[in-house]
C-alpha cells in the first residue's frame, strides 16, 4: 500500500475554521445553532397566514381592500430583511496564518522581554489613537491576531467579528459590521407588522361583535384568538428591542460596548466613533457604505490530499491469475484423472529425480541403493502396466 499526493482545488469556505455552516456553495453563512431561527420563521409565517385566512377577507370587503395589500408588503419586507441578516457574513475576520502567528509571537516576546518564572506575563495590548482618544487593541488567542477597534470574538461562532454587536439566536447568526443595518430594519419592520396585525385583529373582533356578538365571533374565527395571543406577547419584546437599538444607533454604539460600559462616564472616556449628532450617527450606521467580505469564502485554494494505491503484490491479489507450481514430488493419478494423461504422469514421475537422488550422500555411496519401486498408482494404472509387459 503506497500513498500518492494529489493536488485538487477546493473552495475556501470548506477549510474555514470556526463553527459556522455554509450552504449554496458558500453563498449562505450561518451559525450552527439554527433551531431558534426556524422558530422565528415559523412564528412569522404562521401568524401572517392566519391573518390572511381569517381577517383579511372580511376587512377587505367591509373596511378597505388596501389592508391585505399593505400587510403583504410588510410581510415581504420582514422576510427579506430576516434572510439578509441570517444568510450574510456579519464581518468575520480571517485568522492569522501559521507564519503570521509566529511573527506576532516573536514581536510580543521582544516587546515584553524575558518574564521571570512564576510571574504572569503582561496583557497583549496595542494602543491606537482614534479621534484623539486612545483605543486598546486586544490580542485574540484563538485567531492569533490583534483585533481591530470594536471587534470581538464570538464564543458561539468561534470567530472574531468586526464591529461586533451581539450574537442573535433568533436570526441564527452574529450581528456585526456587515449585517447590522439589515438586523435593525428587520426588527423595525417586524414591530410595524406585529402592531398592524394586532390592531386589525381588534378591529375585526369589534366589527363582528356588533352584528353577531363577542362569543359567536370567537367561535367563528378561532385563529383570531391565537393571533392576538402571539402578537400580544411578541409586541413588547420586539418593540422594546427596536427602541433599544434606535437608542444605540443615535449614539453610534454597539450592544457589546453598552454592556461592557466601554464609553460610560465613569471611565472618563468619550466615544471616539460618535459624531455628537444624532442625524450624523444614524446616517453613518444606516446609510454608510456596504463593506465587502474579507473572507473570500468562494475563492479557490489548492489542497494536497493523499490517495492510497495498491502495489504489485496487492494488485495481483485483487486480480488473481492462475499460477503453476513446480514440484519434484511424484504426481499420483486418481480416479478423476483422464486415461490419456495417466501414462505421461507415470513417465514424468519416473524421470523426475528427487533432491536426495540428485545429490547422493556419502552413506548412500557406500551402500548400494535400494531397488526402485514403481510409483504409486491407481488400480487402473496397475492393469495397464501388466498389459504393457505382456506385449
């Protein structure tokens, strides 16, 4: 068994470290835990389907045909922003190559000097100046890089994400530099859709109750009760989340920075990324340029993979070839031997000397050899021999 190295081309997303999953040849990038994302999709699609089935036909006739049209538009926007947030690269930073990691380690050791045994080494930090503020760049021991400003390592996806906001299980992905605006638009449109469905559910129940009574209306439209319950409990969390991120956008701040208190007044450090103007901050976050992905996950790379091949011996074993074995032992015919072959077998047995006969020992030279015995044969052979002697 021998190994042969074969070079083949693979997509870079197939070899990317971390805990992300990829679909559609690397075009779709998500976290591995996608169960809550499917629950989000099910709640949105299920609630809207009930609304279109029970409320929209009645409201379109008795109130306005624009109600289901506007609901469909909101629903499409919500699904589009959800999928855009969930399937896109949030801003994952590539890890350092082994050569780069070794070079960074050498730089750190040269800067810190020799640390005495038993003493904790100093933290791996670099200071940069942004808008007259000193910002610390922390070293990531997993990715082997100094993270850019506002970047952080996500423990769930196991990747460093640029302008990391948080990891959202409801969308099944991290929220960072490249998909934050779509996440905010998703929460905003979802809030509008939830309020819209909840309000027209109440209108539908009130209009039907005037003619048929409240209890009869609930019996005829059981989906309305379920919609009201789902929208009531979803409304506070979704609207509250949208309001919180509106506050963060107005300050040009991330959820991670707000939780850590990076720019709180107690540290006497001002936010170097804020323009001190709500409109400018909102324009930068929501209307700024779209940054390209630095992963190049659909690029091609060469990979050397060993392929095991069989040598000559195993190949002959796999494809057996009939072989003949030479032996000096006499061939003894039996009842299955053809009659025309038996005399030649007996003759070859008489002609083929054994190894001992070809090289006699000294003892055999002193004593004369014993008389030759005829080779063993079957009864048919003995009969043929006796007939040959009589002739």
